[in-house]
C-alpha cells in the first residue's frame, strides 16, 4: 500500500466527493493496519522532490495531525502511539524530515519544520532526541549552506522553542540557539527571508533567555539587534519586530497610537483584573469629549483591555464605561461615536479587531434596553454593513479579524430589539445565505483551501443560527424562517457534503435551531439529513461534533414527536454504541442519557423495545456516580452532569409511558428511588441536579400512581427533600416541589 500513497493523497483532495471519500478510507485503513509504515511513507512522500507538491503538502499535514491534538486525552493517545514505534523507524522518519528542510519547495520545508517541532515536543522532554539542536545549528554555522535551508532551520528552531519548556534545554543549548537566531537577524549577512525567520524564531526563543537577560552585555546586544530590526526596510520584518501584524498600504503605518494600544493590550493580558480600574477612568473622561481624537482614544483603550481581565471584574466596569458611551450617543453629535468606531474598523487588522470588541460590548449594553426605542437601532444598518465588509477584508484571515467581525455581528443581532429591527435582520438573512452558497462553489485545489473554506462556512453557519433563533422567537417573524427554510436546509446539506468536522459542528447547531423553528415541518428534511446525523453520532475523534449531534437528536425529537419514529432504531443503536465506547470522550455521555428522555417523550409507548438496553445503561451510570471521588473538583462537576442527565432520562421515559404503558417502569421504580435518595444525600449536588431529582419524583408518582404507594410510604427522605426544596429562594424549584408534593399526595389519596 505504501506504493499507492501518492495517489491516495491526491485523490483525498479531489473535487469528486466519492473519490475523496474512498481515498480517505484507504488512508485510514493504511494507518490502522500499519502505523509505523504509514508514518514512514508520509515522510518519504514529504521529502521526495519528485512527488507532486499537492501530495507532499497533505502528507505533511496528515503526519503533523497524527502527532498532536487539541484535546488532552486524544493528544496523549497520539503521543503514546509515536513512543511505541520502533526506534529504527523513528530515526529514519526524523532523518527524512531534517533532509526536507533543504527541499526546493518552500511548502515542504515549512511543513517539515512543523512536524519536527511536534516530534521534538514528545521526545526532547524524554531526552530521546538530544542531537536535534546540534543538527539544526550545523545548518546555521556552515557558510556553504543555502539561504533557503537556513530560513527553514530558523523556522524549525522557532517552532521547537514554542513546543517545549525552557526546562528541556540546558543553558549551553539555549546560548547556541540565541546566538544562531540573533546572528540570523544580521542585515549585512543574510537575505530578508532568513532575517524574517530569525526574527520570528527569537519571539519564541526569548522564553528560554532569562539568564541571558540577567547578563547586561548579552541583554544589551539582544535588544540592540531587536531595535535595529524595527527599522528594517522590509515591512514584514518590522511587523514581527514590533510583535504586530501590519498590512502595508500607502496610508497604514505603525504609529504611536497603534503602539500604545498594542502595549495596553499586552499589559491587560499580563496583569488581568488590575488593568481595569486604571484604564476605565481614562475611558470615562474622554469618551464624551467633543474632540473626536479623545473619543477615538477612549474607544481604542476600551477595546484594548477586553482580553485579559476576568468577566466578573470587567462586567461592572464595562457597564460603567457603556453608560458614558450610551449617554454620548444621545447628544447631537451621537453619530460621531459610531462614526469613530466604523472608521477605526477600517484600520490595520489588530486595531479593527479591537474595534469589533468595542462594538460587541456596546451591543450588549442595549440588550436590556426595554421593549422599544433602543438608541442603537438607527445605527444598525451601518454597523452590520461595516462588520460584513470587515469580515470580507483580504487581510481578515491574517488575524482573528474575520471571526471577530462575525462574532460581533452575532452579538449585534442577538441583542437587538426585534420589534424595531426585524426588517433589518430579515434583510440580513439572504445576504448571509448567499455568502454561504458562494463558499460551496469555491475552487478547492489544496488542503489549505479546504481548511479556509471550512472556517468560513463555520462562521457563516454561526450567523445563520443566531438569525434563525432571533426571527423564530416571535410568531410574527417566524414566518420569515418558514418561508426560507427549504433554501436554508439545502445550504446546510451542501455544507455537510464538504466534509469538514468544524463545519459539521456549526452546521449541526444551526440545524438544531431550524428544527426548533420549523417544528413538524422539519420532517421533510429528515431522509436527506439523517445520513449526516449518523455521521455526527459516530464522530468519536471530534467529540464536540458528536455531542452537538446528540443535542440535535433532542431538537428533532421535540420538533417531530412521533414522526421521528422511522429513524429511532438507527438513532438508539448509535447512542447505545456511543455509551459503550471507551474511545468517546466522557463529556458526551451525559447528553446521551438526556437524549433517551427526549426520544421516549417523542415516541411514547414505542420506546418499549429500547427499554431493555437503555435502563441497564442508566443504572450502571447511577452506580458509577455513587463511586465517584468527591475530592476531585472536576469529577464533582462531571458527576453533577451525569446525575442530572440520568434523572432527565427517567423523567422523559416516565412521561412517555404515562398514558399507555406506565407499568413498564414499575420494576425499575425501586432503583430510581434509591438513586434519588443518593442524590439527596450528596451535599455537593448543584441546583440543576436538585431540580431534576425533585421533578422525577413527581413524574414517578404521576405516571405510576397507587402502584408506588408501598415504595414511597417508608421513604423518610422524600419529605425531607421536598421540605428543603420548598424553603429554597429559587421560585422555579419551589414550584416544581409543590407540584411533586401534589402528585405524591394524589398517590395516597387515590388508594385510600
């Protein structure tokens, strides 16, 4: 199979979904059958200059993704896979990767640098690749080595320093790395590409340089080189030296204001809460001045500190700052405040990102403005237009700007006064739908193109989700969603066909919102949507996708009721399989139990066939709760989630059987009551668990009636539990407890 990997890699990037799916399956089969050979084949592909650039690029990406993951459990699994490979094969792979740094293809060099760093992050802490730093430094010290190799080597050093801890290198190695990097920044000796790579590498290497900075001579020399680099004629080198991305236009340059804002943002991220009382007085003092420069400075300062402080510390101070913003907008020059924001959003990406943050919080300030007459409403068309234009910027993908613009747009829509803005949001809907449709038609020539397509689709699906939720919140505006539902669903299905796990997550969330909005009408989409729902429920690797898919099952059950029945065998089979899996992240399992309740509530007596499989799972999970370590804070939180979901499952099943076959639950009533008592005795239960527990007591009494009198009459804890709930300050809990008390009263009254 190793001989065929080139074709597999090329086919995996095909525009033909069938060809792509088959190739991905072949690659996955190769990986599962012989992982060492798979890794070696990818390394050979990446290093071979005679292979197509497209296959080499994907080989590197697959190799990198097979060594690291965002999820800690998944990452540890990948690390152990690499550690278990025979040392001779690992040595050959590393040799191939190091040789690729000298490749004539820049993409291959770049990807190899990243993969080397991922391996280094595993092996250097284990003292398993002690020669790496020395091998890389040889490339820098020998004069005859080409500039492209030195550039790739510096890039590798930077990535390695980013991946490992300063404790993993001895001081001699740190000294050598710093010497090589600083020398690489020398304008008289090296090309701009080498100097740029060296400047980027220094950013990560500085974490290792504490002892060097304690030496005045070394500190002064390093700072001298950095300062010289900030005035380099190449703009991209200057931007890295200033730790700032600048897109060079004739009118966009680094200035004192931008430097101040950047510095303030870095301070905010460093000191956290302490920055808030120092900056907000400046914001309050300048936000209402007639001089637009003062207002701009206040707005910029306000936006610069949004990252760093805790929500608890920031919220009251931000609300105070918003009072000034809102009051300023009431005067005759109110358009200036919005004007300053919308003009500033055209600035360099980092500045524009901060402005998005300011607009985000400004929108939140109007969320509770009342049923009518929001001061922000007249400015919404301009704000929305500017946010969309910002998201469309060519340089928007070079920072978090695009995602910040769309996230801010979401908040503007979410917080808007629907009575006044329904026409604006209605006009926004086809704009976003059109943009999402355009992404499906994008020409995909590489895995990088596919990743960018997926990121953009995810953002647009997120906007559609918010619009659907907003417009479906009233009967008057829900009609807009119902009219557009067919077109919206077609778009979501096309997005699923692009096979991006990130998009699956966002599209699933949006489809859940659409199911809620359309109700029984959603049934006409199920036959086509179901195959993607199945895929989501089986997506163990991106477990967030699986979790969201479980949530969407609940949404569709609530929307369709008994119309979900034809799909229930498949759904329940997959849910039970998920619960049995040791691979699936544990956070997905509580929502699955809650989903049992949703299914049972929707299909009523038809849930009987699943009872022999669902109940043992629920009872097993209840026993796990009883054995959990309550000294572990994380486990306490997980235990609360699991308890609540089990109780919700019982409630749904009891309510589902109530009108036709309630006796089916009688054999399980004693175990349920034992579980509720266990919950009652747990002093670390949270409010949501308490509510679910008292509710299920009422559901048990309501569904089984006099049949549970014998079980209930000797349970002292029931009275104690209800008394506790009735003393609560939580009105919803008291209301539920009062209802449960009534249901139990009926049990004893009816039986005499």
